[in-house]
């Protein structure tokens, strides 16, 4: 990150992603569905109940590997009896950013266990798999060439600790899955679908790989 980007990210008055965090706080209180319930009805004050939650996702919930966005949608359909939100929709990004913001500064706490070990390995396989017409893997850029430049831009290590992020290139907030799909498109590979098992596995591996790094969400990047 440049000094300017970091200053923008760390100042809530300058970070444009804080608009989504504010919207997410409103959505947290919004009553929906036949039972007229909100996220707050079950989880109460997010500043307490959601503290540390983003450090633990993706994780296995009821036998299924679930991302934070996937868990939000599962709560909506099961607890509130309302439709799931579309990936990259303003509402889902706002709720994810609001929840992740409650863990800002806390270290990523993904640990390998008997429950998630196979999913971490599958994500690692995807990370190291050559793909697309350019026949490149994630690892070739974000491990072998991290710190070098590509097209004048610094190649990062590919850590996911600031998502959802506001990218100046996008001029909006976006999820980690959007960024991963961008990379796949860049190497001219078939993109995994939003919410697919492969996306969840890759997210889990990246979070495990970044364990111990502090949550910066919502981040700002070029």
C-alpha cells in the first residue's frame, strides 16, 4: 500500500468504504419477513456479538464450508424467511463490511483442524494450479513474484485481510470473490461462480495462509 492509500484506509472520515459500513448498520436493524425480525433480533449489539466473527470465516457450519457472505444469506433464508441477497449487491456488501468492521485490528484466527483440513488442502490446490490461456497459478504471482512489478503495479502477497475493500480502480466496494474472479479473468481462465464451493475453499486457504495478520476491513486499495 502507498502511504496515501493507508492514510485513507485508516481514517474513517476519509475511507469511502465507511458509507457501506453505515448502510450495513441500518440493515442490521431492519425488520423483515413474516416474523418481522432483524439481525439485531437474534444477535443484538453487533459491536459485541460480531466482535471477532470475521477472523474465523470461512468456516464449516452444519457440515458446509461457509463464507461470511454465505452465512449472512443463510441467516436471512433460515431465520428471517427472506430471499438471499445477490453476490456483489450493495446490501450484501454493506452487511459484510459492517460485520467485518467489528473485528478491525483483530488477528485472523483460522486454524487447521480435522473439520476444515480437507477444505484448506483443496483451496491450496486451487492456489497452486496453473490455469487459463496464460497457464499461470495464483502462487506464481503472489508468492514467487510478490514485491516485483506487473504493468507498473506492485504485485502483492495476495492476503485477504481487508475485504470487503474499496478499490480506486472500481470506484466502489467489492468482495474477495470479485477480486479472485478478476485474477482468473486476467489469466484468461474460466471463472468460478460466486458462492461456489471452489471459491469458499480458496478463500479459506487464503485466510489460513494469512493467519495472524490483523483484519483491516474495510480496506482501500489502488
